[in-house]
């Protein structure tokens, strides 16, 4: 008898929740299809791919002058050597 009483109390609540969920679910699909009035129309055909094999022309001069490049390479080699020595000393 007690189980029947609990079922009668919760059944209207469950029914109301089910109806509310169905109502909200039905509205969301209609709202998703709407577009703003000032939205731009999407093109019917997708755009073509960018040209992959079209490369820019070769440069006439180097980006970094050779003297400056040699200096940078020497500084990087010296920093690498210092870190290698510091790594061996730390172990």
C-alpha cells in the first residue's frame, strides 16, 4: 500500500518533467534553423584550394649577410659547448 502511495505522488512530477523536456527539445531544433536577417548568404560552391606548388620567386640576396650568419653560428656553437660542459659537471 505504501509503494502505491509513493507512485501516485511522483507520477505527476515525472510526467510534468517529461512534457517540459519534450517541449524544450522541440523548440531548440526550430531555433537552430533560424538565421539572422543581416547574415550573409553562404556560397553554393565551396572555394577552390590554395595553390600548393606555386612558390614565391627566389631572393636575389641572402636574408642575413654571410658575416653576420657566421658570427651567429659561432655564438650558438659556443653556447652549445658551454651547456655540454655544464651538463657533465652537474652529473
